[in-house]
C-alpha cells in the first residue's frame, strides 16, 4: 500500500500503535499485579491500534475525536498524558477527571476529546452534536466518531446518521467491526453480516458513501479516512467507514466479589464458542506484527530501532502505572463533588 506519507510519519504511526498496545497490556496486567487497584469495568482495544492511528493520522489539530467507552487508544494519539489516564483508571485524584470517571468516562477537552459515555451508541449522537456546532459556527472542524459494531444496532445510530446526512454534517462515522458485540459473534446479531454483506452497506439507507477497509493496516485506513475527511471539510457531509479488525482481548474484565480479584477472562471465541482456531488466526494477524514487518521490508526501520521504540513505550507505561499507584484516592467527603442532580 503506497501513500504520500514520509518515513517520519510512518515511524510516528508505529510509535503510537506501540504506545496504545503497551497501555492496554499494562491495564490488563494491573488486575493480576495490583489486585484491587482498579475497580469496575474496563474495556481494552488491543487489535484496534492500526484502525485508530490510521484514522487519526488524517486529523487536523482542532478536529474533535469522540469514541465509545473502549476509549484508551484515541487520547494517547492526541497527546493526553498516559500518567493521568492510568490514574483515572485507578480512580485517583491525579486522573484526567480527578478519579471520578474511570475507564469508560475519559475526557480531555483541551485536546478536543470532549468525553466518552458508557451507554452503547450514545457517543454517536454526541459526535453529531459537536459536528452541528462546528457547522453552525463555521469553524472548519470535523468530527471523528468511533463506535463498535454493536452500536450500529442502536436507535441512536439510525437517527443520527439520518440527521447527519440531511444536514450534511462534517463527521466521519468509523464503525469498528471487531467481530464481537460483547459476547456474541457479529454473524449472529447483525442482519448485514448474516446476509454476507459488509456492515458499510448500512450507509445506503441514508444515501451517504459507505466503505469497508482492512483495519489491521494503518495505511489502508489512512487512505480511506483521508477521502472521508476531505469530503467532510468540503461541506459534502458524512461518510460511514467500516474498519474490520479483531479484538484480541475479552470484551471486558470480569467483575468479582472481593477477595477474588477482578481479571480478564478468555476471549469469547474460546470461552463462549470454543473456537481456538479463529482466535489463533486473529493473533497471527496482529496489526503491530504486520506493520512491523512492513516497515522492515520497506527499510523504514531496523529490528533494533523497532525494539528501542517498543522498549520506550513499555517504559512510558511502567511510569504511568507507578504514577497512578502513588496518586492519592479522593477523600470520602469529595464523593458528591460534580453531582448536579
């Protein structure tokens, strides 16, 4: 896949993918290495790195980014502090939201990351609101709306895409098809998938462009999203892009009763369907491994250079965990802060 990206940008893409993966790995290890440090649900996006980075490589610095609750990767690319992110996941005072938001409610408005929601599909409507504001104020901003295949069965998806199409809102809808809606395979819960059609076919109902892209290749994602971004900036309205990849961890951690620590179970492919072959095939198509090989083949980076970048990302997230553990918990009397109803 050829693009107009120079080596510096390709290297940047790999570094961001490695940082996302290391953040997610450190979150996952927390449940074993620091039992009780993280409570509540946490949803990882290992496997989505190429899709996230490829899409956001097309972004201008003031464009809005609004994902769903599987939201750790996007703010890392935007430059949000992993220290503050990890502290937020740990419910600590030095977190992005002072420990009140947790994994599913990250927010960094200074970097045009308004916030996320734990309600499936809600972020799609929120993103359209941001796009309408940009349109009315003529700011030139566009909005990147990320959501899972499960969200595309919610009423908010249909209502929002209809409105966005009618008003030609400057928004890119990125449907992250990671093959599972929580514990159910996409072929069992999506009419398009059951019929053998791509999920991007949903765009036809709203007479907007719809495309499906290999979400394990950041360059393919970049090329498709770049066209959608140009369309949005020209005032021609939204595009629906189905980015196909495989979620490499289970839907979320299992919530247990103390003293049993919370932990991540086996992936649904194995735990629910007993399909070890499917899971192994997905691991063999790990987007980080594929992009590493591509960069080496094109002589963009050597094995030693890639290892140094991996080590740097690992050290950065080691530091984030140490920072989060050292951060104090909110005081009991602060429990009702920021409660307005």
